[in-house]
C-alpha cells in the first residue's frame, strides 16, 4: 500500500502539541503573523508560557524539521527493544 504524503504545515500542527496546550488548527498557515503569534502565546504549555512566541515557534519548527528528516530518511520504525547506547536487549 502506498503511503500518503504529509504536508509540512500538518507536521507543524502535530509538532505544536509538544509545546502548546492545544494543537495549531489545520488552517494556521493562512493566519496573519499577529494572529498566529497570539494563538501561540495564549496556548503555550506551562513550561513555555514565559517564552516569546518566536522562541516557541522555533521549538515547533525544530521538531517539525526533525519529523520531516525522519520521514525522508527512514521507511519504517524498528520497534525492537534493544538499548542502542548499551547494546542491552
């Protein structure tokens, strides 16, 4: 079965859940910068509530970029239980 492509904007929505108490909506990329920044400021998860919108956007973008690289470089996830650092299974 062929896999569907995922948009970068959707990856941003998924990544936002790591830093916000509510995911960005699917149409976030159609918003003005002011509206998007206000949403991020108002929905920042407690550890990030004192961070600027730009700083939180940076975290969301970093996570999104990591997700994109994983999608591009790997065809599947190995769910083995080996600890890669110690070689212990």
